[in-house]
C-alpha cells in the first residue's frame, strides 16, 4: 500500500503557490518573460523543498518552453520525507498576461499518488470540454464530436437555462475560429481569453460561476493540471489528444498513443487523493492578484482536497524583502 498523504498537505502546497505568485507579481507589466518565469520557478522550487513528499514531475516545463527547467518531466521535488506523489505544476499560468499587466495570471500545483496522473508524452495539445458537477453526469464522450450547438443545448437543458444565458470560456486562437462561429450561431455568449486555460477550467467546474463550460484546444500539461482541480470540485472533463503540427503528430504515432480515445477526469487522475492549490498573480475572475505595500504582500489563494470535497479560499498577508 502506498503511504497516505497528510490531510494538511494542501496547506503546504498553497504556500508553494503563494511564494511563486509573490515572486512573479513583481514582474507585472514589465514585459520581461524570461525574468518573470525564472523568478517564479526559483521561488516555487525553494518552497517545494519544504513539502513532506517524494514528488515526481509528470508533465514538465519542456513541453511548454522547450528549454531545461527544474520542473522538467521526471525531476524530483519535495524533501523526500513523505509519500510518493505525482506532481503537475505551472509557476505562471498566463505568463503573457502577467508581463503585459493584464488580468488572470495564476500560479498552480496539483498532486496525487504516484502513478495516478496521465502523462501522454510527447503530446502537447488536446481538445477539452469542462463543466461543473451539475452537468457532470450528462457530459458524454459524444460531446467532443457533436456540433457545439448540440453540446450547448445539453448543458442548457441540465442547468435549466436558455442557450443564450450560457457563457463559454475559450482561448482566442486562430484554430478556434470555426468553433467560436458555431458557439455564436447557437446563441451562447463567448468569453475569449488570450491565456489562462487552467483558470478557465476551474471557473467552468466551479458551481455558481458565470462560466458554464470551457471548450477548445489547449495544452496537455494545462489539461492534466486542471483535471486535478476539476475532479476535486466534482466537475467533469472530456479530452482527446489533438496534435497541432505534423511533427507532433509523428511523435504521437511513434509513441503509440491513440488519437481517437476520449478520456475523462477519472482517466487523467486515477485517484481521489488529490490536492490542488492556486494563487492569483494578477487580478482575475478566479482570484485576486498580489498586492504589495510597505514591505508586505497580500495574496488570494484556492486550495482543494478531493477526498473531502473541501474548497477553501485563503487570504494571507506576509512580509516581503526588497
């Protein structure tokens, strides 16, 4: 039997995202992606070394940035004095948002017992649909192939809404032009976002939020990270590998991955022992950003534990250097 994570692991992880957010927030609006990323990575790595776990990065930074990082796939994190855990991490979800001083950048980490997180290397992109627990039982694999209007009608019926009352979170990318046109033709409202795939999935999975569903193609790493939160919130998620280049397609074929397989949250995270934490870096619809004043910083964070279904929001004040 594997060692069971301590029930307060989530509070340790939220300190990790707080440290990364406080470090990253100093680079808001300064246009320096490299320094912002490095500051967040260094702060998050140092904080992870205080966590009682033997963690392994399941889907690393190399898929997102191409270079080497302490958070590349297979690297160990934690102080090794605890349970063996799979780890997915994003020091800054929405780096471009941060360096342009725009809303919605967050820092996130998700963990689950070793061997429970799906890692489809070398896949980089996947199709996604995310809904909250009210719609979860109605979301069927056919939704990924059905016209957007059909899926939106299904969601609207379950939520007892008109389709025109729905809001769809989608990344503003050329690849989504047809999907956006379909959604608009169906009558639903579209919330276009330049980045912030993970935050969008959490918004869609959180009951009572303005966002009713996330649709579109985004990163695999972001998808698996988001799945930790979506499953912990009781929501539902459908995904399928969706290569966006000939090179990615060839690598996926060589790895023997099934391009037609539709996966759910239970496929992406094969455990209920999930901890997820996120801290706002810039103000956004999910979390407030870091506020600095007179040597102090104020943070707004989210921590979720799947086994208990507890979702906590934490506001913290701390002393900061410099």
